[in-house]
């Protein structure tokens, strides 16, 4: 597949890294020559320096015979014009654009939007993706990572193993014997900074970060087995009333299980807009790092604080102060990945990286075919792929133990009809089944071959 990626920032670079690693023909376009040089020097991609919306630049990038264009520059307007030019002049079949401004999103998702007027096949909104990620974190507050599959019937949990974890120093095959009815499986382990797919004989140790794929109905039991407290979130303080904070507050208001939220926003205009948009949520105008304002928001009685301003340092400091004031759970929005190692020593329970969520969303739409979902783990170190098994797939009709999966691949769950099955070596994969597969980045291409999904992108 020939792909043009417009924008060589972190999102564009990560997408290029994924696709070039899978032997796709990738060209990166950016008006910053240093970013283009970084991409071409570190990845197996071609680079073009210039404005992505210019027809001559797209022509140099090979738009005349491109299969797909991903517009992920920092400018919404450039992304939209680039897709229009790619459609009108070069007839690029599939166009994906990252858009951030709420005004554009409101228009695009309304009845006013028509494909022929703005030819974008898929719109990716980082703010909406982050808001969804934040809501998932609140459903399992003791997990540092949460993602759902099978339309919510299976859940991937990222769990930090502490001293009081009951299953440390226990071989994974014994977990299956001890909890025979538990529909959960450990698919990935990060130890000393290195992520790997465990074998049945491997043990878990204090300090490990594990990724567990579980049937959603077994999530609470899974958390308890791994020594995590299962708590209900009744009160939430949201620091930041912009697009992300407002989306989270609106979603909490719409839920059947009533969750009381309070929003703190520094900018008066944004605070007034949030107050006008929300019905039952209290909006406070002020600095989220102000301890007196946090107390006024009832931080000591809150079950969680969600810091989602556009300033990483404000998010971190506000979360630390909230924890010091008695809030048991802190979730931060972090754009700068170099700050992520600070989360554990600062006792911040979970973080959301907008670039990672955006990359996952774009990958989900790039791998169209029978792939229903893709989630990027860590710093693009692994992917969790949800895909339907075709009759022509090499794995159809075979037991898992007989399938030649690479070492860095593990099946986390199987959906047979409407039933979620915990996979074992004897589980037979059949046509029509939907599988969730955890794969290290280097093995994604082989997984796609086994699923035969890379031949059908549109």
C-alpha cells in the first residue's frame, strides 16, 4: 500500500513508523526540513519538504498513485485543504484528517456536512479520543490503562503489581488452575522498562506492569485477583473545562449511574461556556493548582481527580496537590512523553497521552478490512488487534496450539457468536470468530498475514 503522511510531528512519525515497519510504501511530507530529515534518517520512508496542501508538493510525494493520505499536521485548515486537493486533483481513494477545533467537528458531525463538499473519509478528533480514554480510566480507576473490545464485552487492563498483589511469584499456568472460571489472560508484561509477551512458565514480580485481557463481566474479579481495590466513582473533580473536560463532564451527566462532577477552569470565557453547556455540573472559575479552590470543589471527598488542561505541568502539579489533599485517584493528561516516568514517583495513578490515542484511532481506520479495532500499547511497542477470522485465513479451522504464531504474539480473547471465550491451546479458531490478539510491533505484519486482513483496506 502506498501512503502519504502529511505532518512529521509525533503523530505522523508514529504512523510512519508503524506502516513502514510493515513494508508499506510511505512518504512523509512536512514544511519543517528537520522533521522530514528525522523521519527519513530513522525510518524506511521517503520525505518531501513543503506545504502538504500545495498540489506540486503532493505530486512530488506521489499522490497520483497513492492509496491513502493521512493529514496530521498541526493545522486543521491545512489538513482539510490537503484532503480536498488529494481528492479533487489526484483522486486519492482514502483520506484521513486530524481535526481539533470544536467548531469544525460540530459542523462535520451535523446534518450540514456532505461528503462531496468536504471529501474526508475519516475524521480523527484528538480531544474526543482523549475524553473517551478518560472515561474508560474512570471505569477501572486502579488500572493505568483501559481499552475495550468486542463492543465493550472484553476489556484490556493495564495493572501495576504492588507488594500486596496475591499472585506475584506465581507461574502464569498456575493462575489458570487456581482461577479456572476466570475469563482473563495475561497478554503482556513490562519489566524493567521492557515489554514482552509472557510464556506459561513465566512468573509475575512486584513492580511489573501487566496487560490483562478479560471478559468485561470479569473485570472486577480480575482486579481483585491482582490486588486492586474495586471502587465506584461517585464524585469526580475535573481540572480543565476545555473540549476534553467538557466532553467528559457531558458524558458523566448522561450516564444512568449518577456521578457528581465539578469542573475547575482558569479561563473565564471557557468556564462560562462550560457552565452554559452543562446542566447539573458545578463549574468553578479559578486555578486548579489553588489548594483553597480544590477544597471548595470538595477534593477530599472526591473519588478521583481528572487533570486535562492543555499544560502538562499544570496537570501534574494539580494532580499532586489533589492527592495531597486527600483524593485517592489522580489521572493526568500528558503530551510530553518524557514526563511519563515522573508519574510513579509522584503517585499519579494513570495518565493519558493524546498522541497515543490518536495513533491508535488512525491505525484502526488504516487497517480497515476485517480489522475492527487497533490499540497501540506504550510507545508503539505493541498493538492489540481485534479482527474477524475469514474463511481464507490460515488460522481458520485450527486449534491455537497448532497455529504458528510468532513468539511476540498471544491471543487474548475469542468471540464465538455472542460468547466471549478465554483462549487455551485447544481452542479452535473458526471462520466468523472475532479474535483479540496482542502482538509486539515487529510481529504485526505476520499477524495480518495470518488474519489475511492487509489485502483489504477499503
